[in-house]
């Protein structure tokens, strides 16, 4: 049984703070790891798809790393802005489906 | 907008009623997935189609749930005799077979059963 876990469950930060979240997943039979950003009333938006051990991806102020041997991924946000407020979901792809963690809810205060 | 669309966005129904949701995938995508998110949980897989064939169903999908994709384009998810425990966000996603790990999501249908 696959179990994807995320921490923390929620995070409140001030504008300008940098922050990071953790996703852990079973390392056996790994195929791909996704990070999604989900804002209220919108579709979950794909941030990164990562497949290779040691992979590091960046999009603006957001970056992610992947360790498939130990089964974890970090998402970093540098200089958080109020528009970064959302739920960040990670998901491991396994046998044609995504297995999601419970998400980290980020709130950035001006 | 050429993304995944879902209708309705919100549905409030009384316990015991039947409800049906629709999902329109990205037009060239041959795979279509249904997920459900309940309070405090991440989305959980329900079922998926490749073209019109339903290839897998989760144990979460009780006999009261049925999904169809009759022409390999849009899909419907019907819940019969709704229960309060069915209250959730129902998400649809689509992908190409060759890159099935890249799934694009719709905005979801939020179901509230009173």
C-alpha cells in the first residue's frame, strides 16, 4: 500500500519569509513525483513533475528537489507573497494513478 | 479555455437523491480519471478510463457509484441514493496514454449532501 505523507499540515508566514514543505513517499517502484498548487475555487495546477534521483527544478521563486532512494521531496518558496497562499499537494504516480498526500495549506500574510 | 472542465461546480442535494456530474477532458487526451477529496484528506483515486473503456475502479467506488465515458470524450459520474458521507470534492483529470503520469485537473464539483 502506497502512503504519501506531507508536513507540515499548515503554515502561516509573513510576506517575504522563505518556507519549505516536505513530502515523503515509498521509494520502491518509484516512477514520478508531482507537486501541485491548489487555490480555492480553481483547478489544481501542476508545478513540477520529477522523475530522476537528485532532480532539482525551479519556477520563479519556487523550487523542488527529489531523493528517490530515501523517498522524499522538498518544495521551497523564496520570499513568499500573499498570492502564494494555497494548498500544496504532492503525489506519487503508481500503476496509472496518482497517490496524493494530505497537502500543506500555506497562508502568507501581508 | 481548452483545459479540463467540470459541471456543475457545486451541488447541494438531500440524502437519498441521485446526482450526476460531468467532466470534459482536454480534447486530445484519451485517459480520464476521477478522484475524490474529503475534508482533511488528499484526493483519492476512484476510477479511470482509456477512451471509452473503464480500466480500473477503486474499492472506494461502491455499487451506488457508476461512471461512464460512452464515446471516449466526456465522462459522467453518477451517485445513486446519496449519503452524507458522499459529501466531497469530486475532481476529474485527463492525460495522454503516453504520458499518463502528467494529469491535468479540472476545478472539481463540490457535493454537499444534507
